C-alpha cells in the first residue's frame, strides 16, 4: 500500500507514536508499505512551529532530514496536475493544505492516512483513519 501521511500523522509518528492507533500503526510498521510525504506537510510544519503549536528539538530543515533518515519516505511532488485536482475536491472548509493533500492522494493513487474527520468523511479521497 502507498500511504500519504497527513502532516499530523507524520509528526506524531516521529514525536508521539502512542497517538498512532490500530490499523494505522500496523500499516506504518509494515515495511511492504510505502510512506509518502507532501512538501505541503513540510510547509505546514514550518507554520505550526512558527506559531508555537509544534516544538521540535532542532530547526525544521534538520528535523525533516533526520525524520527522513529515521523513517524513509517518498516525496510526492506538488505539480500542475495536483494543483488542478484541488478544484475537484469537495470539503466543507477552505484549508489549502487539506485540498493539496487530498489532491495529491488522488493524483498519485495514494491512501491518505489521517485522523482528520473531515478528510475521513470525504467520499472522493481514499483514506486510512487513525482511530
């Protein structure tokens, strides 16, 4: 399975693994599954750090590098196809990160791993719920 980690799932898997539940824990620990990260998640992480909502033990660029070494991941590109796909996503809010993550999952045939109930409820986005 090819798993696109929502920003919080990626951060939790590195900093607070106890928050990863059931099927998601199993999927992330299965070496047969590919882990994917979007640059949008890196962007979102920088914003969360700037706002003080996430604390890292090193600058974001170093933390991301260490994260990729500790738990290797594929990088899902943000390209024209992903940008255009965002217009086909139907969510009850306008959070640009969610639109780009959902579009990325669809374009690259990835399963979005998330605890976000809005994304889980989106019928047009394949998800694996962290419950």
